[in-house]
């Protein structure tokens, strides 16, 4: 079991670094989108000659859509659900792979592969159950109706 500790530490470190990189990437993208939206609002305010013109524009459908601050932050519910399903399937596949190669591993390391494989199977199943429950809750709360399929960021 002592031989397995460095492998587990390396895998954990790899996963944490990957998660941090992904989080920073999402944060950077969100910041850039909000900066672009702020610049667009500033330029728009400079173009209107009178308050009445600006007010008329803001009351129009296009004006309401453009000034919606959640526009760039909206997350497609279907994309999140599919992401959880994809993660669950990949983790289950990793668990099956670990359990499959257990017979090829000599000595005490077999127990480690059994534990890791079982843990991966359970985590993958948890992701799939979580995606299913999220889908049912989102459907019941009407969140899926609010963002029909095919509607992306505008």
C-alpha cells in the first residue's frame, strides 16, 4: 500500500492543477465578456443625443436584451446537465479500467487498484444520479422551459 501513496498523490495533484486551470480560464472568459459589455454600454450612451432617444431605445425589446447583465453569464442548463453525464461516464470508464487491470498488478498494489476502481465507479454513478436529479428539478422548476434547446448566447 506504501507504493500506491506516490501514485495517488500525483493523480490528486494533477486533478487539482487541472481544476485550477479550468477555473481561471472560465473566470478570464467571463471578465472579458463583461468588459466588452461595459464598453458597448459606454459607447451606446455616448451616441444618443437626447434623453428621450435613449429612453425610447431602452424601452424597446432590443434595448432590454442588450442591457441584460445576465446575458453573458447565463449558463445553458442542457450544457451543464450533459457535462455531468459526460463526467460520470468518463469516471465510470476509469473505474472499470482500474478494476480490469487489477489482475495484472502484482502484490499488495492490487488492493489499491481495487479501492481506486471501486471509488471511481461510485463517483461516476454519483455524477449520473446527480445529473438525473438536476434534470428532474430543473424540469419541475421550469428552468429548462426558460432556455429552449438551440438558444445560445446572443
